């Protein structure tokens, strides 16, 4: 149980730190963001990374991506990931992406 609570706390801290780093980029500007996610499968851990990356830039872009799979006003291109299977919760992935304001 402690491993699960610790994993959730680490993921929440990563989200807070990622979100506090920068405000929305100006039009035409790009930001390189990195985040970490955990999940029961590699795909769910990558999904957590994708969420954290968008939340770090613009919560409305994240909300749109969650509801429709699009990011109006942003170019959210290729993400890169490094994932490890672990004991307890499952997988931990670290990822990064360049997100540009259109």
C-alpha cells in the first residue's frame, strides 16, 4: 500500500512542478516540457505523461485533448518516452515534448 501511495504522491508532485514552471507560451513560441507518469500498463503511464505535459502548458488545451483528442491553438507533436516496469504499481514513464502556440 505504501508503494501505491508514494507513486501517486510522486506523480502529483510532478504535475504541480510541471505546471508551475511556465505560463502559457506567446503565439509562435515553443516550450520543451518533460513529465513523469505511472500506471498499471505502459500505455497508461504514457497517457499520464501526455496529460502532465499539456497541463504544464495550458489547462484548457488539456481539457480539449481529454474531450476531443485535439489541442486547438497548440501544436502538440511527437512525444518521446523512456519507460520502466517496476514492482508494485506497474510502469513508470518519463517523457518530453515540444509544444508550440499557434
